[in-house]
């Protein structure tokens, strides 16, 4: 019996920066004098150097799946004119990946809770930091999003709008249950330092891999550097790889020199049409 075909999807990079964002406030207050490659200054002229906090949107079968509600969520929605969100996946509970959750209320019609998915740890962090959403007061003074939380387990797929979505546990410092995701032909891992074998099996051979690459050097305790990211991408063997979660240490033009032909830097607003 023939297997059902994976649907085609549209992938939009909403944010490609680190928790600091690019340009960095630190560089601005010093008039960009200490910016290591001048990236923060060049961001005024090259929009690819404006990197908001990490997030992507996956559109499939007329539905939209958001991965993470970044600290720049509102600005990203306006910049990309996102008109609907039908589900949200969370990678982990760090502030730069969940801080925009309050503004998800604009995508929550009354009486239709928006489904959100994450690890037990991440859902617990959301419940703690946004307690007014999950345990709303009797008298509601403003818009409170209606959410329906689902705990998902690494290696156990769920189907969202006809798309097979499989979480993969990766190692990322203090986030004990940090996840990457395989969404049909796309693999997305914005925060990782080490990748267990099970995660490699889940993410292997994607049409498009979007992978953390913090900087060239020095080595970082919780994120891959560019060389480490290139090596991991070679191992995972996607048809194309785009690096994300980049600091101001990576220059969009200069640091592309020497990258393999199948690899490049993502940027905010990059949109890819991917066949299933």
C-alpha cells in the first residue's frame, strides 16, 4: 500500500538572533566602537544583520504552526503580516523563546483555545511565568489568551494538520528538556550544544535543516559554534542547511566565505517553499 505523501510546506524564519538580538544594545551605547565585526553598525544598512530572537513559522494545508513565542513576537507578526496561528510548539523555557506569549491573545478567538505543545519542564515554566493565563482571575481586566497545553515526549510524534511532527531532545545547558523538531521535511534546532543519537536519527536527511550557530569562536558551553554546526550539519546530511541563533560575531557576507555550497546563514524574513 503506498504511503501518504508528506504535504508541501512554507517555512518562514521569523527571528534568527540570539537572546541579545542584533544590533546589540551593548554595542549601541558604545556607539558601536566595540562591535567585533561591525555587524551592529551595518544593521542600519543591511537588513539581514537585524536579527530578532529565534522563531519560525511553518504553514501547511492552510494552517500555521509557530515554533516559540520569542521576545520579539509582536514585531515579528507585524513584519511578516502573520494573520493566523493554529498551534504553537515550544523548544524550551528560556526567556528569549517564551517571552512573547502574552501577545498570542490576538490569535485566540473566544471559546477556541489555542493548542500549545512542549516538554513537561517547558509547560511547567510557562504555567509559572504566565500564571494569569493558566489560572486566570475571576475578574479579567484585559485580553487573556485561551490556551490548551499538551505535554509531548521526545521521539513520540504528533500529527498537526496532516504534518508529522516529532520532538527530539537535545542538550542545551540548564534547559534539561530542550527540544528540536522534525516537521515533515524540515528539521529545526535553534539551541543545542550536543545532540544524542536518538535526536540525530529523528533529524537526519531533512530537506531543510535550520541549526544553531552562535559564533566562530571561542567555544561556548551551551551553544554550537559555526565550525561545530558545520560538522553536525554534515553528519545530519540535509539537502540544505541554514544557520540561526546567530550573535553579532557572525557577518552575513564575510563569514559565508568557505561555507559548503549546501549551507548558508538564515535571516529574518527568509521564506522557503519545501516539497514534502
